[in-house]
């Protein structure tokens, strides 16, 4: 059943339902989960520690600002608006954010962590992605990846691998793929031995790969 309200304050509860919850003024998503679709002209703000999960078909048109804690998008988000993730905040999910403006920006000190939850695998699909200098990509399973349907802007993005021992030598793991143009390159955040990031320009994908080296035999 569809419903219209002025403000939604999510502080640990679960909002369920199959219809659309139209929010006119503001969505304050601090913790908890929303399974219903969120619509209306409101923007979404995540300003405190904790995790808020959106799993419905969202269409709200205001800006999404994550300034603290973790916002997980496992549903969809279409329409207008932008996403901004600030220092010490995280955008996570295995859903799809396909906005008219397209842009998702991870600011310095912010983290993009694809996967249905932290520690759970999955692909997060975004319309366009800008990783500011000092922003990070967290890969904590072998199935974590980001797919960008538009342009990808990287500014020496640091890629952290939380469990490098689970990755198998000889297998390429897609980290970032894009359909539009790319600017910049990612770099591993630490020394992971022989693991490196390779760019396949024809496939428009950055992969995590094991650099086995080349053996040259001289006779």
C-alpha cells in the first residue's frame, strides 16, 4: 500500500511493505532497514554511526549524503539526485544506483565497499563514479566488484583487500568495470605480495591478478 509522509526518521526500525513510501521533506536514515520503495522529493541523510539498509525500488529525487556510518543499497535507485560519501563513511551494497545525473562521489577518507553487506559478496552497479583523491575501495570477498554504466574517475584510488589469502593464483578478479570513459588508475593500499591490479582496456575492467612473472631461458 502506498503512503505519503513528511519526514522519515529511521533509527533501528524496519520499514516493510510492497508499495512506495513517498517522503516530502527528509529521510534521516541512521540505522535499520527499509524494504519498501522510497519516493518523493526528499533527500536522504546518514549522519550517525551504524548501518542503514535500503532494499526496495527507490525513486526519491533529493541528494543522498552519507557523512557517517554505512549505507547499504541492495535495492535500486532511479530518477534524479546524487550520492556523496564523506570521510569515515561507507557506501556498500549489491544493488543498482542509476540516477539521471549518474554521479556517485566518494570523497577523501570515504569508502566504497561493494557487496550485500560488509563481508558479503556482490556487485554494486552505479551510473557514474568519481573517487576523489584519498577515497578507498574495500574488497573483502572474492566476489566483490563495482560496475559503472557511465564514466569512471579515479584519483589514485587505494584498493584494500581484507583477506588476500582467499584469492586463488591464476584467477583474475574484476574489481572495477565501466562502460564510458576512464580517468586515472587504482592502486593497492598495501603490499599484497605478487598480487597487482591490471587494466584490460578492451574489456574496460580493472582486475586483481597474481603476477607470476616471466621465466626466460637463455641457452
